C-alpha cells in the first residue's frame, strides 16, 4: 500500500469515527465536540489539496511506505 492511499484510508476513518461520536442520533454519541475533529480533518484535506503537502504522508514515508497515488 502506498503512503497516499493510506492517507486516504486514515482520513476517511477519522471522519467516519468522529461523526459517529459527534452526531446525537448515533448510538456511539459522546459529545458534539467530536464534530470539531471532523472539521479539522476536512480542513487538512483541503490544505493538502491546495498546497500538495500532507504531514501524514510525510510521516508515513519516513516510516518506509512507498510514495505514490
């Protein structure tokens, strides 16, 4: 698995988990503050798309994952 693909998997997982924890209708609801984490991940995805730089990908590449799409 390439670093870029794993970034997508991690970001998608973070979004789904934080929505499950932050939406009142969810059986896993803890607090609406989890929606702030959802916004944070979304802002990082936007920043990554605009600047072509992603901290998570940099960290994963330093851990030895190959670069790629």
